């Protein structure tokens, strides 16, 4: 029997969220139960504004990357984008290729195909040298290519590494590295996809077209004390819309400005104020008429774009700031001024370059695919990436290539969600790389001819069907060995080694082993003289902690906390197995959650209404670290029950009578429960999700049952 768990929360927990963020009681209860209580986390569940994304120039090396790419443009250099064979690598390559070609850069691309290893290889460097190439940009790879990048440098090439994988102890050099997982990256959120890191570089390149790129500016606000005797002067220095320094002075009237730090701090700066007349008057009262400032009044410029701000003061605007609502440290006049300035500059950039808005929309569709495909945690700015990408698709603006694939999968014109992309689009795109032809997936996004794109999409669907067949075949081999392997490794690891498994589905099989047996798993096959493996994990065990101990065995390895790949020479198989015997006993797994169901909220039957869907939609997208909302209702009466399905695993269709309304429900695989655990007419307690059933173009709400018990 599954364990139903409803975490206890207090009225104070709910009330605090209600008071701070203005959410309804049910949303507040769900947030509290999930431990999402700090404004910095809550904002990404309640807001969709792109302004909540992190500034790309927070990456310590972003200016270096932008400058090197712009140098390549100015000098007419040949640039190579080297990507990876999965969805993240394909979308990363497509996104950067689109951007660089739009800038007029001579750019080519390459993905590892056939039996090529993961990451940059020397053959690619040699061939690029023949084409007089001088700049290599790796995307979704490169952080582990120490030897290959040194080799490219020997050939006189520069390398920019745009990656998101866990870095090794020794970083590639010489290279400009943009990777949020590097300790000194400067970026505040580590868990974004490779495509998202590329998106940050592209966004920075677009900002570089503005007149503010690399220029320091200062924002200044001055506020008098109630008695007029003192003045609070606050200054922020900015470069590329990133804070570079700040100064806060409380100054008494009659103070000489030369006795303060203000002169040195502002020297050489372009100074912006909100209201030039009142600011100058106040500073004159404090410092005397001899103190002269050269200000630019921003309020007049901002009001041209946002007329409602024309008569507002910084004090009044501060109280309306959404960013300050979630981040109390920003609830000051100077921080409010900073937020206004950033909004204004970005609006001006779109006015100056109107094509950027559409390009950004197209880019976020790729970033959304990558975030879901690489199983990024659905928190922080990943939620904004995916929400905007999916919203764009649902407005009928799916980009070329994706539009054809959506059509092939019967999704065009329907309301798409994250699950649709994860189950129908990403596996198809991944199939191209798994079968050694990732260039087909990339060409889908780059091809200009609509007819050719349709043919490519059709080919991708065929490849996905082939991938499914290979996966089923490989799973048969794995299933025969799994229990013996699990017993051998003390229930801590499952290792499948079989040359009949296609290398393209080893990751899929490892993932399925994890899902079925709830322990970390490896699937290994052989290609020529190499053993190639994929590892997936669960229950708090990070795979690189094991692979790092065996690093001397590998030709190459790398990945994320719960998913990685590795290659070693076939002749070292016995050494590999000996290393497993040595290190597997050290694996520590957290308790299993397979038999535990966490309840987000209990819904009395009187409140079980279709408008629950709006709450469900608010918490979209669902996936890694943001499971679907699970509700509980007690004493629901079953007024109808029917077994459906003609396969071995049959399902149960139920209808609950709630008086004024009747709720349809599906219990997948639950046919055996009827007559055994409950019958028509019984009162039952139910755990469920609220979903939509679409039939003949009509959409109706329904319950998707997770578990059900006869009421006591």
C-alpha cells in the first residue's frame, strides 16, 4: 500500500505568503508545502516577465566571449560551431548559427556523428585548419576537452567554450569559458542547459549593438530627511546593466562636497537622475551652489515609452516594483531606479532593433526544448525559458522546423505543454543523434525551404520509430541480466554490458533501469575497440562521484549529477569491472520514494470545480524538481465505473457524483481495483491530478487518479 503524505503547514505559513505576494489561499498552501517560501524562489512561480531572467553579463567571461566573436566579424574570420549530438547540442548549435549568420559572420557547424566520441576532436580541428579557420566555439561540450583545445591552440586557433557540464579539475586552456558550473563563473544559477548558456551569449551579442556596451554609467538619487537637515545620496555604477559599485552617503546641510567620496566616485561618469530639477535643487541646498553636476534626466525619456511614469517619483514607483516585492533588498529608491533603468534600456534596444523581439521568441522555443530534454530542474529562470517558449508555440508562432515536427506529431494547433514536448518532440529529435545522424535534426531548424523541412521532419519520425525498436530490443537484453547484476552489486547498482545494445539507446535503457528498479544503472555496449556506456542515477547519488574515482580508466567521460557518459578501451573491461567491485560498496542511496505520494492540498468535494485547472496551469511547467500537483479528496461517491482497454494492462474509467457536478476520472492500469478494492456506489478517498481531456476538438476537465481507497 502506498504511503500518503500531507506535510503539515501552519496558518502562519499560508498567511505569510498571502500577505507578501497576494496569492490565493490554495496557491499559498501548495507553495508552503513544497517549501517554496522565499521571494527569490516564489517569483519564478508567479511571474513570467523576462525581466526576472539573470543578466548574461553576470558571467565573468561574457565580455571576452562577445569581444572575440565581434572581432571575428570585423576581420572576416572563419568560425566553427562544434556541438553535441543530443537535443541540447542540436538546439545550441542552431541558436548560435542563426545569430552569427545574422551578424554576417562566416560560420560553419559540425556535430559528432557515427562513431565519433563526445566533444571536440582533433580531426575536426585539422579539417577546420584546412579551411583557414581561426575561431572554434564549442556548445554543450568542450569543458572536458583539455587536450583537443590545447591542440587547436597549437594550430593558431582561439576557442570559446560555451558549456554547462560539470568541469574537470583541470580546465581547458587557452580558452574563453562560459559555463555556470565553473566556480568563478559569476553566474547566480548553475542549472541551465547548454542551449540556455548559448542564449545568454546571443543576448549579450545583441546588447553589444547598443551604445551602452562596456560603458560605465552612474545612477544617482537624493532624498531629504523630513526636517530637511540631512540628505541621503545613493549612487550605483553600472556596466552592461550589471552593478559594478555603489556608494551611500548621509550628508548634513552645509557639508563641502570635497569632504565626501562623491567627487572621486562620480569622476568621468555619465550620471542619470530621475528628476533633474528637484535633484539639483536638493544637492545645492546640501553642498551649496558651488557644487555643479552634469546630469541627464531619465524621467522625461522613460515617460516617452511609459507615459504613466511622467509624474511619478522614485518613492511612489518603488512601492509598485514587482522585483522589490520578491526581493526586499531591492526595496530602496536607488534599486528601484536601477530596475527602471534596466527596463528602459531593454525597451530602447527593441525599439532600435525591432527584429530582436521575434528572434528572441524563436530562440526561447529552442531553449525550452533543451531545458526539458536535458532534464533541467524546473525552478528559477528555467521556468521563464519554458513558459515563454511554449507560449510562443501556442500563439501559432512555432519556428521553422519545429512547426513541421509539431504537425507530424499531431500537436499543431493544440494547446501544447511541457509534457507534450518531452514525450513527442524531444525523443524524435534525440533519435537523430542516437542513430549517429544528428545533422538531420540540425538541418530541420536551418533549412529555408518548407518542402524540404517537411521531408526532413518525416525522416526524423522514421528514425524515431527505428530508435523505439532498437530500444525495445535492447531492453529485452537488459531485462534478462538486471536482477543478477543488482544482486551482484548489493542492490546499489545495476550494470548491463551487452554488445547487442545499440550505442544510441544505452542512455534510454539506463534510464529505464533506474525507473524500474529505483537504483543507479549503467548500460554499456561495444563499438569497434571501445566500450561506450551511459549512466543514470536516482536517490541522491551523483554519478560523477563514482566515475571520478575511475577516471584513469576512461578515454573520456563527463556529464551531470544524475546522467553521464563514458568511454574506455574494450581491452580494459576487466579493470573496469574490478574498479566497480572496489567502489560500488561505497555508494550511499537515500530512502526510496517509490511507495510515497506527497499531497499538495486536500480539496473538499464542494470545492472540486473546473477552475482548479487555473491553479494547475499556474504551476506549469512540470518535470524535474516540480512534479505535477497532487490533490486529495475524501468521500467521493462513484456513480459509474467501466473497464477500458484491450491490452493486457486495462484501465478504469470512473465518474464521481458531487451533487451539482459530475467529474470524469481515469485510473490508468487500475482495472483490477474494481470489485476488489471498491465498487460502483462506494465512497472513496482519492489522490489525483487535474487534467484536460480533448476529444473531437472539445476540451473538458478530468481527474487522473494516482491512488484510491475505500473511505472508512
